[in-house]
């Protein structure tokens, strides 16, 4: 399984690694939880994009890490702001989703990638790169891990083969690899049966086939969402999504209230305040194209527009 995964990341993501540095976990969520247990204690400084993916940040909060939000724009995390914050709060961990960020859909620009790697070296920062979406789009940037072996890479098969399989992995070397290997054995959460299944799907090229089809389908779905937003809810996009599953919008009205009414009509989204580390901005929402059929995207945005205008 670990050999198959190392071949897969090499083929699909351009990451070359020895299979011994690939640790299998029960999804990316489990991977980040284990890394948080290993790397974070009370007051450990952790820099995260703000907004960020709420679920993976939860185990960091559980460790009582000190979360510092870094502003993000259409070029990804503002690394100059990060550097200023590091000067103020000191070295720590950077948790980032540089490709197809959740919830904003932005890509970290090339210049900022270079800068991020540079400041990580200069100030002794540990980078955790969470990367569920890169394989699904043709227009992404090379992963941070493919340019620096110091980066801890978190990958998952959830978006390629299905989230219910609960198979993800970490690529990491040295002592942290050994510690992670031991910690993973405390719960053996990654089902061996599912590992066998995923191993077989990787070996038979099924994951590669899915990736090929995804690279054709998801860009069309995302474009459909962006076009529908510009037709029915113009000027609501807070970020220009390049890839991934999401668009982050301003709802103008309270998104929880909107959701309560939307659910009754089959319109679902995640209220945006949950993605901000201080829980602000109840007037925002994350829309997803992940599982919805492309034919329903426009209809969904229209229904959302009707809900917003009658709130
Ligand atoms: C940035 C990010 N990290 C982690 C996950 C969780 O992935 P998994 O199902 O592998 O736990 C997701 C899923 O939405 C995600 O967007």
C-alpha cells in the first residue's frame, strides 16, 4: 500500500518520496489530528489562513494551540503578513492549503510559495501542507512538498475514491515519521480492509482514471457555479476560486437564518462564520460543487438568490 501510494503521488502530484516516508492514516482529518498531537501543546503557535478549514483546525484547538489567523486573498495566504506575524509571535507551525484552498478556492501564487519556503527556513517554521484537491484540476501549482522535503505533506484519497473509505496519508521523514508511525499504531484507525481495497484500486489504475475524468469535469462544474453567481448573485464572490470544490460568498444577510429557510427547499451550504478563527462574518457562506450534478448548479444558485432577496 505504501509503495503504491508513493508511486501514485509521484505519477499524479510530482512528489518523489521513499515509501518508508508514507504513513497511512484514516483520512486527512486523522492525519492532521495525529500531527497536532505530536507537534502541538498549550500555546504552540500555529499560523493558519483566515478563513481556514474548520474541521482540521478543531484538533489543533483541542491541543490548546495558539491559532494566529493570516489574511488570504486571490493569491493565497499573504506571506508578507505571515512574516510580520512571525516577527511578533515567534516561530511555530504553518498549517496551509496552498492549492484549491478550502473554503475560498484560491491558489497560492508562485512568488508567495517561494517566499513561504524561504521564511520557513529563515525563522524555523514547520509547514503542514494539506492537499486534498490538487489531483482533481489541471491548473494547479506544484505542491510545496514537491519543492521542499522539509514540508509535511497530508494527502487523501477521499476526493478521488470516496470519503467513506477513510484513507489518507502523511509524507514525512526523520524522527517525526518514526513518531507518527508509532502514534498511528495506538488506534489502528485506518481499516486494513479498506487499505487493501484502495491498494487494489491504485494498482489497477482506477484512481488514475478517476483523476483523468475529474480534471475534465470539476473545472466545468466550478465555472458553472462562478457563471451562475455572476448572473444571479453578482458581486457576492469574496474570492476568485481557481480550483477545488468551493466558492465563498457574501450573503449580505445572516447565513444561519438563510440556511434554516434554505434546507426546507433543498438548498444547502455551510455558513461562513465557522471558517473564521474568531467566528465572525455571519454574512458569508461556502457553496460546494463536490457532489451536486452539474445540471443543478445554476438552479441552486437561482434558488439561493430568491432566498436572499426574500430574507
Ligand atoms: C482542506 C481539507 N482537509 C482535510 C479534509 C478532510 O479529508 P478526509 O476525508 O481525508 O479526512 C478536507 C475535506 O473536505 C479538506 O477540504
